[in-house]
C-alpha cells in the first residue's frame, strides 16, 4: 500500500522502536501519525499526535479507535520484556505482564482497529514480533512465550483480515538497540533499520520482515530436528 498520505497509529511510540516507526512513517509521507503512549506527555516530537493508549486498558483502546478513526495503518509495537520471571524459580509476575501487553494488548488493539481499517479501505496492520517468536529464551521464558503467542495471533489476523483487504505484517528481529535490550552486549540492529525495512514491506505488500541475519537463520532452521 502507499504510505504517502496515510494516517497511522503506533503503540508504544514515545521511545525505542515505536518512535523509530513513527518517524519512518512521516519520512515516507504519512499525513498524520498518532503516537500511542501510556503517558501522552512523554510524546515530545511536535510532528506526532499524542494518543493516550495503554494497550492493557480496554477503555483506552476503545477511545483510541474513536480518536484515530481515520487510521489506515496500525503498528502494534507496545511491549515489555517480562524478564523478572525465571524459568525454575520465583514468581510469574513478569511473564503475566508480558502476556498481558505483548499478546493480549496486540489482540485488543487489532480487534478495536480492524473495523476502522475496513472502513478506510483495508490498510495495514503490523505486529512487532521477535526472533524469540521461534526460539526459546531460557533467560526470559515469559517474553519468548508471549512473542510466540503474538506470532500465532498475527497469523490468525492475517487469514481473517485478508477478506477486508487488510495487509497484516509480522516483523521479526533479534536484539534491537533500545532500552529493552540494554541488559545484553550481544550484537544489535538499530531501531531505524527495523523501521525502514517495515516501511518497505508495507509499501511492497509483503507479509513478513526478517530484519537481521540471526532471525533469518532461526527461521530457516525451524524444519530441522529439535536437537539441531
């Protein structure tokens, strides 16, 4: 679809990958970008339209779909790491939060905006996923499980929303250089790179982005034996 002249909503847009998505949309000619954030006061870029949106609050999700009723692109980016939940000890609070935000939050926003996109011609719905959608992370099992669930949800949305002409894009990446991955010194891709690849996918009507080489390797290895 043509990004030029589009109206977009980005969740979790006040920093990190979300902010990179918002800026990339503007650079590709989007007419308006609503920047969703739990605290809209943290959206300081004057080119963006602050939008109060905590994806775990049904009232705010519903209100956002009304405020941004002209949206033609919705990017589900809001996410948490859930790294406080350990695999074999401690509580499940971090894992529950990861599922609530990454999986159920994406589901809530998609459900609220699907009729908006249909009314406005179909448009595009994007999910910010992860290499962890396909690869276990023993150091962050709650996060990995939430991303696997979000990937499954994204595929279900792709099958159903195809009928209304909505392009559903899943964006997978390894570590991105943001606050969420500050705990590791592993190689990281830039948020701007992820955002630019996503813009090209939207413009080219592509359903999947494999943003870096580690992600491409993991995806290609899915059919191999488990012990490989």
